[in-house]
C-alpha cells in the first residue's frame, strides 16, 4: 500500500488597510440553578470596593452574603475552611504583615508570592460558595489590592462551584494597567462628578504617539491590545507556579507553559515582519552590556505612582548583580544537564533528557513551578529574568513583573526567547521524527480553500471603563498634609451632595481587527469511520532573505498553531468546513461586562431568560489577532495543515479547565509535528514542495488578497481636514486614497489651512530670531567669571567651600557637590532620580577602571573623555539651576 503524507501547506496573501480588545475569557458550568446569583455576587465583589460608592453596593444587592462581613473576623475564616492549616497560615501572615492597600505586589517576586498564595489557598478551600464570597468581601479591605485580585482570579478557576463564572473585563476594574494615565484619571474624575460633562455617554480618545520608529511604537497596536494583555493574566491565573496542577493539566503542566510562550514568540516575530520594523529576529539580552531595548510606560499603579519604564541603553543597577549571579548559576546547571543528557537532583530521581516523556518535567524546571525537579538547585530563570529587567526601581514593580502588563514590553519577547531556546536544545537531542510518525495510510488531502474576503484592518473600538476600584490619585505619602486635606474635603463634598451623574465612560482606541473566515479541506479516506486529528499552523512564506520556508525542514519555530480538532471521516470524499471562530486557541469577542451584568441582574430578579445567559468562560487569545497585520500589497503567509490518526477513545483527553477549554490531547507533544527535526528518510519526500511534485495529498495555493480601502463619508473627510495638522493629514493619507470632486467648500477649507500654515511660518521665523538672541546671551554668559574666597562656606552645610568639589551659581549661592545632590534628589522626578543614580554608578566604574588600567595613554585619554561626558550629564541634572532660587524651590 502506498503511504501518503497527510500534510497540506497553503500559501496566502493577507492585505489590510492599515489597527486592539477583547480577551477572551471556557469552562462550562454544570446544571446550577444558583448560577445567576453567584455570577451577580462575583460582579459586585469586583465592581465595588472600599473606595467605591453609589447604588448597587454589594451589601444591598446580596444581603444574605455581604451582611456577614460587618462582624467578620479571622476566627470566622478558620471556621469557614475545610483545611484549618491553610486558615492558620493566613492568620500567621496577617500577624507579621500589615495590610497596605497602597502597596503594589508583583506576581513574580518571591517576597510578594506569600501574600497571594496564603489568600488564594483560603479562597479555594472555603466550604461553600457563600463562605468563599464572604471571605473575599472581608479580605477586600484587609489585603493588598493586586494580591487580592490575583487570589480571586485563581480561586474562580479552581473552585468547582465557580465553573463558568467570569470576572468583569479587567480593563474596566483596573484601567490604569491598560490605558494611559491621563485617560484613566480623566475617566475617574468624570465618574466621581469632579469633572462635569453634559453627555450621559462620554468617549475619551486614547491616541497613541506614533512619532518615533521604535519597536514599541510601531507594534503598539499589538503590544497594547487589551485582549492580549488580559489573556496573559488569565494564563498566569490558571496555572500559578506555586500551586499544584489541575488534574487535566498534570501531564502537560510544564509543556503547556512552554507551548504558549513559543506560540506568543512566533506570533510576535510574524507581526514584526508584517510591520517592517526590522529583520524579524528577537535578539538576546546581554546582561553584561547596556540593555538596548527600552520601554516607555504611561501607566500608573493603583497607588498613584507611575509604572516604571526603562531607558534604552542603561546598565543594570548594582543591587541586581546578586540576581545576575543566580541567573548565571542556574543557566550553567541547565546547560550542563542538557550536554550530559541527565538532569540530577539532590531531592528526587534524576531525569534522562533523551526521553521525550520527560520534556514536561524539563519545562517544569524552566518555569520553576511546584512540580519542578529541585527548585533550590535549578531555581527559576524566567522569574529572575523579569526581576533583572524590572530592577531599575526598587520598590515598584515594572510592567514586565505583572502578568496583565508584561506582554506590552518588547523585552518580554526577548525573555521568553531564552526560555524557548532551552526547550529547543532539549528537542534537538531527541530522535527525529520518522516517516512512519509523520505519515498516515489511506488518507489523502485533495484541496484546501479559504475565504476570498480575507483581510485585516485597523478600526476604532470603545472600551467601557466604568468601575474603577480605587482612587488612583492617592499616594503612599500619608504625611502629605495638603493631599490629605484635599482628599478629606473631596470625600465630605461627595457624602454631603447627591451622587454623581450616571455617566457611561468609554475609551476609544484603534485596534487590529479581522473577521472570522472559513477554511474548507477536501480529504479522501479509503475506509469508513476513520478518526483523525487535524492541526493547523500559520507562519511566514519567506524568511528575511527572500527564501521560501518549508515548515517541516526549516524555520519550524516561526509557525504557531491556531486550531486542533478531532474529525471522523467517512469512506470516500469528505468536505470539511470549519470557521476560525471555532479555533481552540482563539476565542470570539466576549460580550461587554455591562451588558452581561444587566442580563444576570434581570435573571436574578426573575424577569430575564436564563437560557440566554452564557454559562461558559474560556480563556484564549483574541480571535481578532488570529491573522497578523497585513500590508497594502499583501502579506504572504503559509497555512500548514496536517492530519494524523487519532488514538483509541480512552486515550483521548480534553482540557476541562477554562484555559483553552476543550483542547485535544492525543498523546503526542503539544507542538507536534513542528517541534522536532525530521529524519533523513523523510527529507527526499519534502523536496520541491513549491512545484507540487509530491503526491496529490500535498497542495500549495498561491493567492493575493485585495487591498480593502477605508470608506469615509465626504462630509467627514472635510471635518478631518479642518481639525488636522499637516503631519496628521499626511499620516492619514498613507492609509487610504480618497477620490472626490473638489467643491467650493473644499477650496475654503484649504485656504483656511494655508492661512494657518502661513501663521505657523511667521511664528517659526520669530522663534528663530529669539533663539539667536538666546545663543548670544549664552555665549556672553559663558565668558563670565566669579571669585571664590578661602573663607567662603557651603550654603547647605556651612563648612568651608574649598575643602570639597563645589558649585557656584550666578545668584551667589555656593554648594558642595555632594550637599547639592543630597538636597536635590528628593525634588527630582522618579526618572531623573534613576538617571542620576545610573550616572554616578558609571562615574564610579570609570574611575575604578582608571586605577586598574595602568599607563596606556590612549585608554587614559578615552577614559577622561568618557568621565567628562558623564560629569557634564550630572551637571545638567543637578546644576542647571540654583537650589534656592530655581523653579524646584518655588514649586
């Protein structure tokens, strides 16, 4: 019998016009008549907090649960738990750790994990749903904000009586981690009535700054997609590294961690290629060198502090070097294990790394989760990578240290590349796939058809941000009397007056959008009742050098799986039609939290139809992002389709948890067949694929999809021209071409625009003249001098000035350099403080290098030039104005 290779490669071209939401949150609820009441209680928990106000508070909506909170104590928590030990651990934690709602915890920092773990364990162990909700409502005021959110999200995915319950969209309750600070604060002031608006529905524009060409700016449509950001939060909550695996994930707990990150990396590389950022390579981070990739953060923590960013080209701070040493030790132990083929442990049996069955155990070691072989010996390189990248500010977690924001940082993909490469090294030591493993007798793929209307585009999308949990303007500085007075005055005004108007606040942002599409596969089977597993992968057609890619032979890591399902074939021809909306790794756009909550509330009151209320929740990637960003000429990608025999029915498993609910497990690795190399006897079968010289079960389809133009009404175009600057007009013109007849109104608009440009030209000429005057003043100022007497003293410490390096200002004030630095540091912004500390560190390192370098004239000259530049940068920060007479003192 002839052997057929049941694999199809389809080459596509995707074209878009030019731009993020929905995460998907699917585990099904059992027949639970109490489901609407439970769902309503969860929404009330998360939509309201101690800072919340207004009607619909939890106590009014669910008195049978929330009335108990008034007199609740730790002793009641102990009684409500099945495992008293977990409750006692929570009690012990509260004795030694004072609750601070303004504290920001990190999901990945060891010192913060206990705050999440102790509370989540109690949530999961509560005897009943009512006990769980009561403990959650009581701990809302007793626990750190982010720790409480993480613990609740974990419990909802772990408790059997919470199956199918969903959280509100995360960007509605914590918009500060999804949108810019100015947008979030404006929406909060509107909701509290401090900013009056006449409209009931208010839309705030969240326009991105696309002025620069950095990777973060060009790929902002993908990095800042709220659906992608929320997916990673749900992914982390579904499998916390410090908890044991759920039963249906136990055999793939570590492998799923690796598989998801490999998919995210491949998807990101394809987006880089589509956006023409550069060659689609994600380079390593060299910890010994300045970190080249920066990150601009405009988010704020719930305590009002800015989420720290990272300046490109900065070195690691000195305090992070102990973590860097740990990284080197752990990486060397992993490398030695891979080279020797054996992973040793002092506390359990060793693993043989040439066995594919141990790949899950190896991935557990990579993550450093509870199932790892020896956490103390191998550590967690991934969490240490995050710590290094977020170590520039000591007490505030950076974006990469929080699961809901880490995927916004381009460095995140450098981090997971290192993790994925360790897995690739493991796979490279396994036996290659044989022809028997890749082929399937008596099954032939005759054709693959896709929708003709296949494209991606940018569109405006409005996200609700109506339920802030905290006052984002509060700070941790409890001693700030002005702030405290202002806050007390605001609270008194709110309590004495009527509640603020019921505004609906939305944030409008452009996001990448693609409509669901169908794929039709024609499969011929020689015998009836043939069960097969179908897998679909997506990847680029060519590499950066223009060479065609064969996914089985080269560049396997650039393909990501989009779907997998079980199929029963009948004898003869089978026509398979499936929609991308059914893809197991992706989920359609969820209904908004507000609309879903209205349906739940009506059902609770007995006036709604409970059958219309979804009782499933599935955490998967946004279906909008299944295709990469296209180009006007068409982005050519490949759809890789493969069919393989399904195992016996009792050996087929599906995920029952919310993460990728229904994901089929057929005993093969999650990345099969693109996770390992193929044997030499397979290679001849895969030559000349592009010429279709294989058997008819191979199919290669070339297609170019048309460019879809944005359709904007003529009247709206006129308004755009009126309100835009020249740069905005040209940027908009690149996205679409408009053809229309020029009218009198058009001529008036452009005449007005020309007058505006003439005014700008005159203003620029005046500014040029003023700049010349300033340059002359600066030149004259540099030639000025002043006299310093031997008896002059520092205006800060009153010690003789000439004893130490000093600064003299034109106003006559004199300071020692160290006195000036000490006085000014607290007045500088957080970014300037970080920059000053980094410059001082560089100056110290340069000075120490001179002492150890010897007498090489060339190197000494270069070092002097470097030190002079560093000193000039320090002077610019601290000596630009007098401490007593400058703007800082006035402010």
